[in-house]
C-alpha cells in the first residue's frame, strides 16, 4: 500500500507545473481508472473473433458479401439469370415450356391417348374380350372347368387327390368313391341318385319363377264339438270346403248331394258329423281349420274369383294350404292392410256380422290438411246416405303433416272410411288398415302372409278382440 502511494506522489510531482492535464484542461492530474475488458475480448484484453453457435443463426451473406444459400431455407423460383428453377418436391406444371402436356408422377392417367386410342391404365380394368371380340383370360380371374372343346381342365390350386386316399378308408374302395362313397351309395355316381345320376322329374305345373313358401303350417286344436249334434247341410258343405252356403243350397236343390245314400233336395236339412255325405258321388268330410293373415297390397280384388280376370288376393296365398279358404270381409281394390282368410265359416260369420263390434283402425292420407273442426265433427258424428256414423277415436298421425289421420271405427259398412272424408270434401289418396279384430300386420311385408298363432285363434274364437 505504501509503494502505491509513493508511485502516485512521484507521478504527481513530475506533472506538477504543467498547464494542461490529460484532458487538456488546467488542474491536477485525475486518478487512474481500472481498465475493464471490452465486450468480445478476453480477460487479458485480447480481442476475440465472432464464432456462430451450432444450430444458431446463419448469415445470408459470407465475409466477402456474397449471398449463400442456407440449408433447408428458402429456394427462389428464379435464378440469377431470371430463369425458372424447379424446387425439390414443389409444384410440377402440367405443361412444359413448349406447351406440351407432361404426365405428373402418380397423377391421373387418361383412358385415351392423343390419337384417340384406348390405353390400359396400370392396375386398372381388364376387359374380358379383346379388340377382335375374342375372350381373353384375366390374370387371377375365373377359370372355367371345361375348355372350348368341352373337355375338363384342372384348375391350378384346385382339387388334388390325397396320396393313398383312394385305397383304404379314403375315397377309394372302402368307404370312398366306389363302395359306400359317392358312386355306390348315393354320392356323385349314378347308382343311387347322386349328383351324377338322373335329375328328379318336375311336375307339369312347376314354375321356376314362382315364390314357394317355406312357412311351417300350424295344426290348431279343434273345439269341443259333439259329433251327434245336428248341423245344417249347407253349412256342412261349406265347412268341408266344397262351396259357400249359398252355392250349397243351389247344389242341394239340383239333387247332387246325398246323405247316407239318399238324395236330399230339401233346404234346411240337418245332418250329423258321423253321417256319410257325398257331393257328385265323392265323399265329403269337414276340413281342418286354416287361418291365414295377409298384408294386402294395392290393385288386388278381395274375392275368391273375379269375372273380369283381375288379380285377386287368392293369387297371393296360393300354396298356403290345400283347403278352400276365403277372405273375411272386404277391402277395396286400392285399400291395403290386414286381411284374414280362413275356412272357418262360423268364425267368419262372427267377424262379419254387424252385431259383433270389431275394432278396426285405418291410416288415412288425404289430398289436403284436415282441419280440427272436421276432426271434431267426425268424432261427434255425421249423417251419410245410409244413416249416421261417428268415429270411436280420431287423431293426427304426424305432428307436422295434417294430411295424415288415424281413425278407429267399428262399423262394417261398405267404403265407410272413404265416404266419411268425401262427405266433408276430402279425397282419400291412400288408405291402409293397420288393425282388424285385434290382428295387426307387424313384421309382415306388403303382399306377404303368415299363419295365425294358436293364441290369436283362441282370441278370435272367444271374441276377445274388442
């Protein structure tokens, strides 16, 4: 510390008497300051040069001031001479400099070339016929079993007999093709009707385009009926499926019906179930009951036969049974929905008689919106040509479409639903019966039919369909 003070005093003494100090101003010499290292220099004062950090900023210009391209940086579309240069992975124009079309890699391949000729696209469609009209085999496509000359040709990868399989226990002598196999015992051979044998002969009325039903018929339990109980002869013939009751009266008067060998011509004659009844010398017995539910489509007449040769509902249930069934009630030709067909005359009379109130629900489509006032009037009752009528219930079937109405009614008058709406100035464009005597068409396609279940038949017999 003393050495420093002495040095300072010596320097002060040497500079004493000078007119200016280091700053060019009169006065005493300033105290020396501590020298700090300049930015970019080391602690010893040595100047350091700039070194870019790895992964840091890369200048666009080098030391000579020339532009240098950064790796992965911007690539201009034009070079220094002003010419266009293609960027790697960039846009590829469809036309070259001469204006000609150039195909882009992986792009659309036209079906026709410039001359208008068809050119095959890679992996595209392979036609079955060539330009000359001859058949050409597609790679990996179907290979016929027989060639053009009619000879059998084996397909690659097809059936190949197993080694040793034709001898014992395989396809051969013991349980194979010959002794108990496909030839000897009903297999592919000809001895017992296999694939190689004669085809089954079709009947004369076979129709290859007809829809054959595979529905399983239901055997219904018979009601407890006393065999000694008398029954009218016309009803006996009707229940036997010979004809209707009205037609039976005509046949009885004609003298073609015999009871126990005696011709009966008097109407109202009663017989027993154990009596021998013949119609045109053919024995007649009461048939088993059949109940078929049909979802009737449009353009079919609800009758057993039509003099005008129009399509009838019997055409839709053809093949359902051998018994003579007939529709219960009627639906207009253009009305669709639930229709029952049966040979149970007693049940049919119960379902069609006015005194039995059968609930029926219809889905009605009209040509214009049905007003609330007309809905109320239908529920309260209106007067038609054949008397007063009212709906048991009526409401809209859609919240947005007022042209659709559901109506519940018990009356069995002819065209009663259509006449109700026509009386109020509406035209019914579509009418569908969705319920009849407790029966619905649920899960039944239009034009299709099914057998009634045992529970449904018991419900109808007991009259539990209100």
